[in-house]
C-alpha cells in the first residue's frame, strides 16, 4: 500500500513563495508518475502539474512560469515550488502517484494566499 504525506502548505502574501513536499512510502516511487492537483472552495479538483518517471513535466496554463515540479527518487519525494503566488492559487493541494493504472492520493495541504 502506498501512502503519500504532503507538507509545506500555509498562509502567504500575494507575490510570495511556498514549497510543497510529498513523501511516498513503498518501492514504486521511481517508476511512477507524480503530480499535484488542487481544489478551491466550490470548484472541481484540477491538475496543477505532473512529472514522469523520466523527469518530463507537464503544467497547467495557470502554473506555467510560476510553479516548478521536481522529484528526488532517492528520497521518494516530489516537490512543488510555487512563486509569485496569487489569491486565486488558494486551494487544498493534493499530491498523487500513478502507477500501472492505480492512483494514490495524499490527504491534502492547505495553501492560502492573502494579505
């Protein structure tokens, strides 16, 4: 069973930065697609970005140029560096892992962008 534990959320002012981390248990991390979704109040969950096992990345338009996803296979951890944060980035951010048709989700970490 894979467990994902996110950390790094919090309150930040507009224009500020946060780095989210997601640590995965188990041995399949390095073979998996990792990524981040977010869900704002009253909205559907949406993809923010993802990174393949080989390091290829994919970003939503809203994240391009501001967010960077990276992974450390030695630490079974994926990161999301978020810069130039905007109030509309306020959401619960969820880490996910996809491997051989199975999806696993973290419990979510709250990000609030407000002055």
